[in-house]
């Protein structure tokens, strides 16, 4: 799957994510409407909490990889 340009996540798009109408792949750049910086999408928990790694101004792939691993461990796919 290809990554899209940075996706602006406003309240309507956030609702689409929660309803399952939109799915993002880990690593997709997003810009939360209520934040002043972009983030990398990690996932959505079963209770609807967004996990994302905010851009800190430096490239830190290990921190993102660890966050993705923690997410998969905490919320394994069902089925």
C-alpha cells in the first residue's frame, strides 16, 4: 500500500476512523486539527484512542518502531 500525502484529521475524519469507514496504515503522516505539528499514525485502540508519534524535529525511527511494537503487543489483531 502506498502512503498518501499528509492527511489532515479533523473531527469528521476522526469520526470516520472511529466508525471504521477509514483505515490508515502505520507510518502514514497525519496532522491533527488540534495539534500544531504532524504525527505518524500508529493505530486506533478498541476503545477509540488514537496512537500517533508526534514529530519532534529529529528523525528517530527506533522510537517509532518501538511504539508500533508496543501497540501491537497491547492491542493484538483479532481473528
